[in-house]
């Protein structure tokens, strides 16, 4: 039987306050529009202030070159996904989405003004974007080249998405109004075939969050890596990390079982990436880096930075990248993490949110900036 879905409406003081707190995030303090910033996406963006702030900045460093992408100077670029060297996807605030075809970036109309925080693709070729509210987006799903909106059946914010085969997993937190029905109690959602054999849909699959004195106490999950159809990894606040407990699964279960792991950290974890069951990386607050290589606990790995790290990606076990605050770009070569130079002045280094690559090419996205590995971008280094 398909579980009932509660619809939650922003109404009253509680919902208004919650939205205000959400939009007044660290991004605003960093000069990036809030996740739900509105405005006319078609209107030109004045790049004068950005150009003045970056006066004297080099176009290339030893490792990366800046990519000219008009109109994004005032946007947060939150997600990157590389299907191939000639198909790269970029998403961000104000409903921004764009696709690189190997030669040029082209905007993708999404029809929304809320931020898109994550992007991934499935084996059937669909590229998924995860936004706030109820909006999941098939970014290449509309016949006119735009995005198709898919209702996730809940109201909240999705921080990250990951895929395996034709299934997509999303993590985040829900919004709710005490005046409407029972408070929601979920933080993981899955898109795929329904347990009863019905067509694919979004549905909550997380174990219900424990109930506190006034509301469900759901951990805010911020990262997901999908190892396989039966094993997924999740991480978030307070250094907590989980993987699917396949031994506890029952055929036909609508919910997954989770096994909590010892991350050897109490710091928030923002990004996950892995190459196999015993080779998974996590990065997070204050430059924390953890590596899982099997056993009961994650291994602390020396980090060359103390800035918060937000995104991690790798092409192979000895080529892993992570990015974060103040232009932090660090690289693992199989032996140690080292800092890579970026083409920004020391006094004006932006927050970097995402990293991805394909074909030996590495892309980095952040607060109004897009970088590409120097040799691929035509740098002479």
C-alpha cells in the first residue's frame, strides 16, 4: 500500500519565521543571494561591482583558469555534474541551470526562481536537479529544451542528490506547519519504481525521525553517495554518517534501514564521494577530511586547510578534489592532500561549493565563479 503523503503549507508565524531563517543563511553573509532569492532571471545582471572587486586578479593560476559565464556574478553556483567531457551540468540560485556541450555553455530554462542545490543523472539519460519546495527538475526533460518539474510530494529543501541506475536518492530537511496535520518526519527520499510495482515516483524512504518534545528531531543530512541500488551513504550535521543496512532490509520495504558509523568527527559533513565499499571520502566544516577504508570507523586524514569544505569528487582513488571557503581547492594524490592555487587575489577569494570532472578535465563552481583546469581551458601552464 502506498503511504499517505502529508501536504504542508507555509502559513502563519511559524512557517514565515522558518523561511526567514532559511533564506538568511551563510550565503547571504558571503554576498550570495539566499537560496530562494527571486527576481527576473531574464534581466541582465550588472557585473560592474564584481569586476571592480576582482581588479588585478589573474585569469589563470597554475591549476585553474576562470571561465567567463556572463550573468552569474551575483549567483551562487551550487552543483556540478559531469556526464562526459562534452556534457557538463551546472546549477545554482534563482533557478539557474546551464549545460556545457564541449564548446560552450548554454542556459537551460527551468521556470523556477528557487535555488537548485544538486544535480545528477540516471542510466536512462535523465538529468535531475534538486531544488527547494516540491520542485525536482528533469533538466533535459522538456521537448523545448527546458526543464520538466516533478512534484516530490513534500515541502522542504534538498541539499544533495545521487543516482545509481535509474534510481535517485535525495537528502535534506522538510518544512512544516504545526497547524496542518502531523509534522513530517523524513530526511531521505528516493525516485524509482514503487514497492507495489507502480510507476516511478518520489517517496520518503528514511526511517522516521524520533519525536522530540514539540516536533520530530530530524538530522539535517547534507550529502549522499550512491554506491549501488542496495547500498547508499549519507552524512550531515554533527559529523554523523550512515550507510544502508542491507542486512535489515525486508523485501518490499518502503523504508530503508540505516547503520550509523563512527566518523571520528563531530564537525558537520557536507560532501561524500566514493569508489567502492571500502574507499569513501567525506569532507566538512573547518577543513575536516575523513576516509573510510573498511572496519568500524572512518580514518582522520590530515587536511591542509581550516576553511569549511563543501564539495568532493574524484576520477580515481589517487585523484580526489575538494573545495570550500575562501577559494579552497585541495587535491589528494594517493599519499597526501595539498592546496592548489586559484586565480583570485588573497583578499577576495570566493566560497566554492562544487567540483566535478570528466576526461581529465576538472571544473569548480562557487559564489559567482566557475573554474576549469588550466590546461583544458587553454592556460599555458
